C-alpha cells in the first residue's frame, strides 16, 4: 500500500459558499487523513477554442495569487493549509487528470458556483461526471456542518437493481469515516417492487454483516413521498449525510431544495463498475 494521501477537491469561486464546502471537506479530511485542494477552473468550450485559442496566462497568474491568499486566510481560521490550483481548460478533462495524477477521491461542493457574474447549479455538471474506467463521488452542501465530524449517514434503499452498487460506498464511508449507517426503505404495495426491494435489503445486510458494520433499518411511513420521508428521518436523527445514486438526484432535489439543504447529499454514480478507492 502506498503512503500517498488522497485528495478532496473543493471547487473554489471565492465566495462564502465555497468556504462552507471547505468546512465539510475539512471534517472528512481530518477523519480520513486526507489533503484538500481548492480548485478554480477557467472553463473553455469548443466555441471559445474556435475563436481564441491562446491560454490567458495573465488571468491565471492573477487568480493564482487570489486563491493563495484565500488558502492563507483559511489556514489562519482553521489551522489547515489546503493546496491550491487554477487551471484553464475543459472541466471534465481537468478533473479526470486530477483523479489519475493527484489521487482525488471526492469532490465537496457548494450547490452554486459563480464564474464571471454567472451562477450555475454545480450538481447539473457533477451528476454527469463519470468516466470509462473510474467514477468519483461528490457531496453537495448549502449550510455549514452541524457536528464537529460526520457521525450519522442515511441511505435510502429502493427497489432499483442498481442500488446494489451503492453498497460499496456505504462500506467505504462506514469504515473510512467511521460513520453510523441508517438505512431507510419505502413503504411499497406493488408485489414486484417489494420482491426486488427485499433482494436489495438482503444483499445490503449480507455485505454489511460480512465486514462487521453495524446498521439500522427503518421503513418509511405510508403517507407522503419517500423522498420527503428520507429527509424527515435524516433531520430527526440529526444526520450529517444522505447518500443517493446520482441518477436519483433530480428525484430528491431541485434548485429550491438545494439552496435550503440542511443536510449534505452525497451522490455516487451507478454506471461504473470500477470505483475510485478511498484507501
């Protein structure tokens, strides 16, 4: 096993929101003995390349000085000095390169990202961030952490066969960050869905029991939507994280909910079989 530390990536747009994302990343970095990198990307598109092909080195230099100043201020406030990086290019290509060369294993991002007076939902980009040979989980936040470290995670279990792929991440979180696992399943009437849900629960319990992870299972109430019940349950136990599959993101959250998100949501991508390890 190599001794190279894994890296948590925080998209940095020089706003209060990106500092909130850093606060969450810091808790996870301290639990997992990780490094943190503040990343500011000057995005390029095919249209920009077709008009202006040169790299704007002057702008990169200015932003480098600005982000280094931010890192120094963070060190003064939190006693942790993050790495910094400013790059111009295609965001997906840049992040893929960082996974392979800088050992990035997680992205922690504020729900909105500002660039040149334009504000965009970062989830619209991150939920489609997958590659041929690896995938990267991400966490969306909108408010500071409620505890000094992540303690309780909530995982909604549904009848989708792809849910079994999320179990790998449940194990990673429970073992790597030492979180308590709280599973919640929907109240179902359809016999076919109930059968597949039972299969998913059986598989999850077998996997967690196999590595001695303690967990609890709760059934959502019949009234209301399952998504609402998941958040209600998470608030009741003061959960620090809700884990969902990225293809379910729009079912659980819209832009209004993101801005009021009192519990971070972690997304994992179900499409890739090889996972970027936390170890």
